[in-house]
């Protein structure tokens, strides 16, 4: 499987600007926005990406359609139904 990252506009203080975050908007060429919850294979891959990132030491933000966690705890943040946002400390 393959995932593509996007590098859109982010605030100067964001983890993206610090090169500590990545956004994934497509998996195997399919947009998460239209495939998550519809295509079982894409849904499974997205879920596994988020679940496995929770095992990474130094993880910080893990936001996506599966769940939203910050430093391992449930977190409330808007958006992220169309991509996965992962960041490290």
C-alpha cells in the first residue's frame, strides 16, 4: 500500500512548519475523504496507521477519521475526517 502526504499552508508555529508533522490525505491513490468508511480496505489501512502510530515513542498528535488523540489521550479538535495528521515531540 502507499500513502501520500500533503504539505499545504500551516501557521508558522505549527508542527508542520517545525518539520515534526505530516498529513496523509490519500491511501493507495484513494482520497480518505471519500473512501474512509466506504472502502473496507482503505478504512482498515487508515485505522491501522492510526493504531500503530499510538505505539511510537514520542508521538504527540494522532488525528484522523478513526480517532483523535494527543499524547495518547482522547482529544477534541475539529476536522481531520479527510486526512490523518501525525506529529512527534
